[in-house]
C-alpha cells in the first residue's frame, strides 16, 4: 500500500512500488487528465508536479512519490480559472489537445519559478513535444499568463 497526496487529497493505493506514477494516477486513482505519450520520459505528455517541480510521471516509480506532494492537471484548477488555462483558451493553443495537460503543467512550473519569462527562457523550460506544432501558441499563452515585472 502506497499513500500519496495528490491535488490536496490523500490516496491509499494498493500498487507495486515499481509501478510508474502515471499508471497509479490514471488507472488506480482515476485521475485521467495526465496522458501517456512515449513511456520513456521524452515527450512530456505525462508531466505532473512533484513537490512543485515538473516530473515525467511515466518514468517515476510510484514509490518515489511517497511522502511528496503531487499535482496533476486536475489540481491546476477545478473550473479552468487558472491564468494559464484562460490564456490557453484565449490563444486557442490546442489542436489535437493530447499533449496539452503536460504542456500546461510544465508551463505552470515555469511560471511558479519565473513570473515573467523571456522567449528564450520559455523555449529552454518547455521541453515537452507537441506533434501539432503549437509552440508559438504555447509561448504566446505563457506570456499572456505571466505577471509583468517591467514596463514595456
């Protein structure tokens, strides 16, 4: 039995220690917003926050998450009121949408540590893959959601 704190809620999951966190979240806890992409930690579709840092959940054993705070896309906001979700909608970022929960979680981690990133900082931080190529829209949405710290 593994106890997890996910989106502020306690879960006791009867899973093997080596099960990827992704499958524990999706298949056992029922939090299906986090997506499976490559299974090798390369694409980022499975990005969640572990103790506030972006983590590719497909390669993280669930046992490594024990005692840590986990946030999934479901925990970003229950009603699409997070600044990034509003910006994603305003900029019409998604095309197929499959990678977007991971993109949003990576962007939220970026803005948590850098409230007003430059294009170069966004490009360096956003390593998730989007097969539809919505990178310009993602960058624009991050800028829209950012907190300005300087005057234009």
